[in-house]
C-alpha cells in the first residue's frame, strides 16, 4: 500500500494511493497515518477494506508528510561506502547516530526555507525506515517485524552549522523544512528487497546523486537492531539511513551549495518522487 496525508499543513487527511491512480480518503478507517495506525493490525484493516468505495481526494491538493506526529527522527551518518570515499573518510566502526528535530518534517513538495545567514545548504537523498511496532533491544533477525514501510527522505543539511560549529550534527540538520518525507509511505510487503533500490537527486535538472542501497555499510535490519539498543522505537519513528555519493560538500574541485530559487528533484526506486524549491526565510 501507498499511504499518504493530503491537505493543508496541520489539517491533512489520511489517504491511500490506489493502483488506478486515485487517492482515497481513509479517515473512516484510521484517524491519521501515525502511531498505532502503522501497526500490522491497523494496516491489515486498511488493506482489507473496500477502498474503491471511499471518497476520492483532489490529487492537486498539497501532499503532507507521509507520517504524522513523529516521535523520533533518527539519522545515520556516513552509511554508504562510496559516500564516505568521496569525503575521504573511513567507514565508521559502528553506525553513527544523530537526530533531526521533528519540527523539521515537511511534505515532499514543500518549499525548503534557507535559514538566515546560511552559506552551505546541502542535499541528501535517503531511504527512510518507518517503524510500525514498538521495540527495544530488538534482535537483528526480528528487525523487519518492527518495520511498517519505507519512504523517501531529503536530509537537508546546513554544513557550516553541522560541521564547523561546536557541538553535534543536530544543529545543521533540524531547521524548519529540513526533513521532507514522502510523498507516501510504501508498506514493506511492496518493497521485497530494500537493499537493492536505486536513488538519485537532481538540482535544476542536473543529476547530482546516483546510487543504490546496495552500498550501505550497515543494512536496514542492523540499523533497526542497533538504534533500538539505545532508545525505544515507537510506531511512526523514522530512521533515515544515509546518502550515496554526490552531496554538494563532496564536489570536486570545489564544494557546491544550494541557492535561493534552485529546485531539487529526487527519488528512491518504487517510493515516489519529491520536488522542492529553495526559498528565503
């Protein structure tokens, strides 16, 4: 299933994109694509409903973040071997965990707001894992039992704040609109091999990133297991799994960063496409 949230900010309706291209309102089945609605029981309820009888939503309406009321937005750093290589860095001996403030989450096609005095705004196309079942100290062999599905994430980053200022990466990862997710959450039954997905990103029509989840240093099962050793994962939590090569700060001979007015287009195979424009604050 492809689950969505459609409508103006703060007033999104839970929805499903059907194979015939229609977007159906599922608010009579679940109140939101959030929390316990992402558990197996609730997903089966949606799956087994008479979906074609439900109201059709206007496909031209705003597409909201594909998950609502996210408790935790967890990032994984330097998780692609080819991305680490372009930065001249070694693969970490264990996954690097950082957080993105949940207030940065926005819709897949919402504008990206450049913070005041930003000089090094960068892009990162990523595969996002959406948790469906609460868990802590999860065994790796059982990790996918806790996954509801997957989505596209653009891990927008302000590199000066992330790297050049004292403290942790969270400062460069958490400004408003720095976390577009969606356009939809694709349930895991429709993504049989998440470790073999192509992902790409363009800026103003120029391909900047081309990669595959095959080159992840730490795979999805391990990441769910690993993160759960340090915090309880709740339904609706998102783990964004790292980015392939081609980020702006890795460009040679000189880094390239985003400017107001530029447009990004990005996708993960089978999970839809995002389109964003950089606007001033």
